[in-house]
């Protein structure tokens, strides 16, 4: 049975033990419970914010299994299953499906950017191999693969990809996806500081890393804009949220999210190398933005 995805899907941070050698599954369960209890509508583990590039294949699979078990059917889980080969992407996607995932998010192979025929063949193979929806992870800054809104619509039609997470950071391209490609593919915003734009233009939701730190505000923004159509309340909330998102995007994103978790007293442990902790000025900027948004610091 296919679940129609919508709302705020948290791009879940991965908690590690203090020495970074293993996933902290107890803390992971606590974090998933907090996300759901705070009103988050879905969970995307093992993505960029989840440091998937530093996880082994076994760790990625164990992480997905733990998140699905912790969610316990309360919200859909959409693991990130992209890999450098079609074979491994399919294997990870089948594992996610067999574990109970509602869909998978697939970044294109990111070492050697694919040609159009290769891209179509890759996604067609993944879509054919599983029975749950596939979300294309559009992140040209990491993959070197930059597609126009028209091309993303063409890709969805050619392969059966149902969703796009747009992390291109281009407001015009996001607008094009939401207004001109909506009959071909469902787009989720994936760039924090464009969340308000995406939701006011009718995006079905956002895959949002900031929600690890500000889940209640994230859910409130969705409710104001997407559910009640209360633009005034949405603007009020966005004035609080935008400085937090801007701060998160001002340095290494993963490190800033984990700095935010430390600041609110919900530490997720260290980042795995080569990512290093943020500098004191960046941490202070984030702390100030969180306090201004009414978030209690530890």
C-alpha cells in the first residue's frame, strides 16, 4: 500500500556514541519519539544531515531498521538509499522496503555525473525494483548534476519517480517545479531558507534538517501556511525561524545541526571525520537565533 507523503519530513541527524565509533540507537529512539511528539509528519534517515557518507552499508541498514521500529507506524519513514552504483542503490532500497519504509529518497551517483540516458536508466531500474515511491534528491552542489525544472519533470515522466526533494537553493527553479511541473511530479522543498516560499506556493511539504532542532516551530509553520492558510501567522513564525535556518546554512550544515542539538540539551554526539565542530562565532550566532525564536537553551 502506498502512502501519499506530505508535511514536514525531518532530515534526521544520526546520533553517535561519544567516540563516534557507533550509532547510539538508544538516543536515536529518543530523538524519533521527540520528533513525532512535536508534530513532525515523517522521517528521512541516512541522508546528508544523517551523515550517510560516513556510514557503512551495515550501519545504514541498521539505522533504517531502528528508525522504522522507533516510528512504529506513527509517521512514514523515507530512508535515503542512494549509492554510487545502481546495484547497491537497489539493494539498499529493497532493504528499506522490506523493513517497512513508506518510500525511498535516492541521490544520483555523485562521483562521476551521469549522462541523461544513464540517469534515466539508473532511476528506471530503482523504480522497477521496488513497490514504494522513489523521491529524486536534487542536490547539484554535491552531485555536480544540475537539471532544469523541465528536465526534472521529464525525468519523473520517463522513470516513474514520484517525488523530488529540491535542494538546489534556487527560488526561481523551485517556483517552476511547483507551478509548472506539478502535474508531472510532487516537489518537496529541501533548502531551509526557501521553506516559506515553498509552502506558500503549495509545496506538499519540506524535507527539513532544521526540524531536528526546532520541530515544534516547523510543525506550526506547516499548520499555519498549508493547513489553515493563515499568511499573517506564517509570516510571524517565519520571522522567528528564518534566522535559525540562515545560521544553520552559514557553516557546515551537519556540524551546525549537531551544534544546535548541543545548545538545546539534546546532544547527538560528535560528527564523523572529516567534519569538524563549528567555530565559536558560528555556534554563538546559532544560539542567538534560537533564543530570539523563543527556544530554551540548555
